[in-house]
C-alpha cells in the first residue's frame, strides 16, 4: 500500500545498494532457476547483514516505517 507523495521500498534495494555478494551472484542468474533458488536460500538462512544495518540504512535513505492506525477491532 503506497502513501501519496512517498515511494515504497523496492525488493532487494538494500542488498543491491550495499553490493551484497549474494545479491551480486543472484543478479547474474535467471530468477526462478534452480541455481538461483539455491543461492537465494542464503538470504533467509545466513544473511550477511544484520537487522540493525538494514534499519540504519533505511534511516540514512530517508525511509519511514509506518503501519495503519488501530481501528479498535472494527
């Protein structure tokens, strides 16, 4: 869900910006191929970056983390 006047984070934007070696390898492969999926598993099981690094990258790039207001269960 986009907010008017803002841009959304694009998938793997952080990974590409920091030139993650796993992402560099993925960029050479065909998305969805068996080899691509094998390499991609590294991202979910052994990411080379921390949540702290990602969070601070978001701040440096001017991203905001938002969520909808609680509607009281309605």
